[in-house]
C-alpha cells in the first residue's frame, strides 16, 4: 500500500512538471513583439507582467546599429550568395541598408507603386514569391520564385536644384501631454510597440529620419496627430539623422517641457507642437 502511494505521488509530480513545461513553452511563444500585421490577424495571450523601467532598455541605445560592418561580417552575412545575378525589373527601390551579422542586417525597400518604405531582414517576404536573400552595402539579392536577382541602391537625381524651394512648414495648434503619459510609455515599451511601428527612413542611401509604417487606430499616438507614413525629420530642431534609434529620442527628451516634431507628410512639411505638463 505504501509503495503504491509513493508511486502515485511520483506519477502526479511528473505530470505537474510536464504540464508546467508545456505552459512555459506556450507563454514564451507569446513573449515577443509581433509585427503589427501579424497582431491584427491573431489573438495575443494577455499576461499580467511587471513593467520595466526605461533604463532596462539602455543596452539598446548603447548599440550603434548604423556603424559600418567589417568585411568578415559582410562575408559571413552573405556567404551563400554572389553578385553574379541579373538586375530585377520589379517596381522596388532600395533606399538603404545596415550590414551586420545575418540576424541584425536589414534593408529599407520602397514599393514604388505604393510609395511606402518598409524594413526587411534576410529571408523576409517582400511580395508574392519574392524574399530577401542577401544584404550588401549598396545592393541586395532577392529570390524571385527561385531566381536570384539584384536590387541596386537608389540614386536620386543629382541635378542642380537651386531653383527649387522647400515647402513652407505648416504648424498645427499645440497639443497637451501629461508627463505621466510619457513616463508610462517609457516604462512599458512592449505595449507602445504594439501601437506603432517606426523604422529608419533613407534617401539615396542616407538615413534622414524615421517613418511611421504602422499606427494602431484609436491609439494615443494617433490622437496626438501622427499618421501612418509620416516621416519624422526633426525633434526640437535637431535633425532625426542625429539619433541612432528611436530610443535615444526617449532618453533625450523624457524631461522636456515642449516637443516640436517636424514631419513630412504627402511631400509637405508639418510642425506638430506639444506642451508637456
């Protein structure tokens, strides 16, 4: 009888451990930041989690994601690809690349029909039957239905543009933000990144701002005047190209009393002013 009870206890213990292991795997599978279009198509497991202070993300701001990569990194990144491929005739424009190891390298590619830029990593799907195969400093290799093709860096027309004038900046009425809102957003970046997706914007291979590629309808950011496809060109007079990533902006202006965003929207420059209370 005693042996039978011991056996039952062992059996129950093993069952609990097995169930706990499955539960942990399920939870871990949901603890990543989903791309907005993925999140829209499936339910996300809701977990009560401890919010981290913004300082916990310091390592992100310390990384120079835009510094040049060594030849060894580039070779390792594209070891299985050569440049002996025909140029693609797809309506795509390569706006810029960041070359590092295979996981961190990315390319900014614009769909010329939609006039929309997006960020792609190696093996990401660009379109129907088209994936990104390799990333170099001035070109990328795409796999188009099993055929390798080259997409070269976009070169803007460099004719003299002295006769052209910059669009006059339009200013919207100042909007008020509670400082507590900024602090809450900074302490829970995971939730913030479910509401918005911001990627570097490139012109002729040079990073010159940040593009809002996704903005959840009804989110606080949409109420504050930002729109999808806005290009953030400057913050409080400082060009966006001075910032390595969007987290540096949080760091620099977390205590600011006013925020002025210079935004390019539909080829017009717009200034959005905020007062922080």
